[in-house]
């Protein structure tokens, strides 16, 4: 089964920004990308206009289907908007699906 990707541009971080594995805390306007592969979703962010993607700390996450992957993406967008520089954790919000 092929991978599926969702991308949301123009997402502003909440107070404290978001925590990434490669660059530490990022703040400001970001693009959020989630790629679903069988059994897991990878979430990354980048500054708008940049070429380098940074993995959101806490990614990848277990993800059984592309439909759940889409929900993980929406949780990631909301996590960026919330900020707080904490590891990304879409559960328990996803477990309610």
C-alpha cells in the first residue's frame, strides 16, 4: 500500500512554539506535513518557504489506517497552534474515532 500525505500551510505556533528533533523549538509560521505509511504516521514541520523539514518530537506515531492518519494530521495542526514546546501526542484524541 502506498503512502498518503497531508499538508497544511500558514500555521502559526502558539506560545512556546513546537518541539522538533532536528532544530529544537520552532516558532512562527510553519507548514505541517503528515505522511501515513502502513501502521504509522510521520509528522514534520518547516518554516514557510524553507526547504528543510524537521520531525515533530513524538513522531512517528502508530497509525492503523489512512483515515486515522488524516485525524493525526489535524491533531498535529492543532498541536502547532496550541504551542507549548511539548512532544506531540495525538492520543487520546484519536482513540475516540
